[in-house]
């Protein structure tokens, strides 16, 4: 913050950029306050519908030579250096580079991916250590050009997408990835899949499916796989309804002969 913080307690809400896919839901928090996309300043922090509120945590800033600080972290065995490298690996993978496994451990494979990324974008060799390196990685992950699989949303609605990948002989579906209007998202592909399964549907500001007649505005195919409301990872696709799950028709996408594949959602 640019000005002094003359308070004992603050309330914080944070989320990952959409390029990472679905963010985990908050596991705790003391208050629900209003938020908006983009920059905002809301005086009546509770004066909005519940659908426009988010969970905030109370935090007491620590005094440091640079001013009040609150550290945001998730439970992990990573130290700061490993966490940074794991973040770089994940964004490289989303951008279409082979930086697996995402483990925060330096190695020849990760270094080769970083070097190729720097060369592709004509960046200096030391750019990977610069504070703005993540800005370049996020921009590359959002850009559907080049190797990788992407969804791009050409509608006026937000779209929630799900991806299926064959792992150990079974199709594993994961969702939901939010693709805002006019944006592209490159989901994290694990391993080197040759076939993908894709399903997506448009939603309104309250997260409800947009309908065209009696059917949702959706993009998919004929392969019936399970999904559910909220974040999910499912490997068993038998009797979806009997297990309290939803069934959706996924489109089959052969990426073995197409190093760059983009699915565009259009009305």
C-alpha cells in the first residue's frame, strides 16, 4: 500500500489468476464481503447479493522495515525457492513447454524448458530471475498460439469448461476451468496425452447455466462422462446420476497430429 496502514486488523481475499484453472474454494474465513472483477472500491461491503460476495480472512499485519506485511501461503513442504520454481514449472506446462514433473526441484528438463521459453521470446538469459518473469509466463500461458491445447471464449458470457484425459487406462475429468468472455485459458495437461475430452457450458453472473430453449448453451460431444457442481476430479463414469453426479456429453479431440489445438466457444 502506498499510504500508512493505521489499523490493527485487515480482511483479505485472494485468488489465483484464471490461467491456472479452477482455484480452490476458501476453507475458512470470518466474513463475506462484496467484490467485483477488476479494480473496485465498495463502501457498503455487505450491501450486495450473496452471489457477489467472497470469503475474507481477518489478519494482523506484521511490522517490517518495508511496512506492514501479511504473508499468503498454502500448506506445503516447499520452501520459498522451491515454491517459486514449482510456479514457473506449472506456467511453463500451461504455456506448452515440457517442464514436468511440477515439483519445485531444479533439473535438466526444467532448465531446458526455461531456456527454450527465453529463446522463443528473445529474453535475456537472466530474465528468469527477474521479479517480472511471472508476468511473461502468465502472458504466454494466456496466449493460445504455439504448442498446447487452449479454450477461447468468443461469447459474451463466462464459460465453465471441463477436461478429460486418459490416465492409467481410465478417463479422468477435471473441472471447472473458468474462461471469461474474450479470454483464452490453457489447461494443465498432465503427461503427453494424444486424446482429450472437452465439455463446456455458458453461465450467468450467478453461476447458473445459460439456456437456449430447454437446453443449456454448451459445447461438447457424444461421450458421456461424469461432472458435478463445484470443483471436481473424477475417474469413475458409471451410473453418474445414481452417485449424485451429473452426466455431460464430451467432445473427443485428437491432439496427436496437432501440436497446437484451440477450441473456440461461439454462440
